[in-house]
């Protein structure tokens, strides 16, 4: 038996004016933003724990570990910049700056200052997560 399907009600909107499109694009951005925020924040927590470990090393161990840690922070800065480019939240840019500054401080053996900078980066990234959650709530998706 064939069922009659009602036709969707169509309204005329210019490109980009549809309230549904705007809701989903903002919600989609929030979903992706939340995913990036959680990933980068997790990596930042790992980076902060690693700073504590660096302080316990000496000699060649410290030299090698510092070099590897520098590579890790460079990769983390790159991941944060990708998040910035995808989501467009300036908090990611600020976090990337703090990560770069922390890497410089590690090079000079200034572990406490590096930890402070990583903590700031965590705060900025957490702000993106908070924005994303609020946006999803505002769009009745949470």
C-alpha cells in the first residue's frame, strides 16, 4: 500500500539565512569545538605532568628528555593551531602562544614558569569547552 508523504513546508530564504542552517552550523561548530577542547586539554594535562618529571632528571637524561619534551610541545602547539583554524576561537590562539612560551622556558630550565604557562593554556582551552557546552544547551541539544 502506498502512503502519501506530506510535502515539506518550504519557506524562501537566501543562502545562509535559514534559521535551521544557522542553528546547526553553530551547534556543529560547538560539537567540534568541544571535541578539540577536550583533546587539547587532555594533552595539556599530560604536558603539565611531564614538567614535574623533568625536574627529577639530571645530566644526559635531562638533556634527552628535554629535547623529546620540546618535540611534544611543538606537536601540541600544532594541534592547538589546527583547533584554532577549524573552530575559530581565539582562546586556542592564546593557548598555542602559552605552549610555545612554555617550551622556551623548559629550554632554560624554568620549570615552574613553564608549569604556570601550561596552566594558563589549560584555562583558555577549558573556556572553549564551556562555550561549546553553553552553545549546545542554548540550541536545546543538551
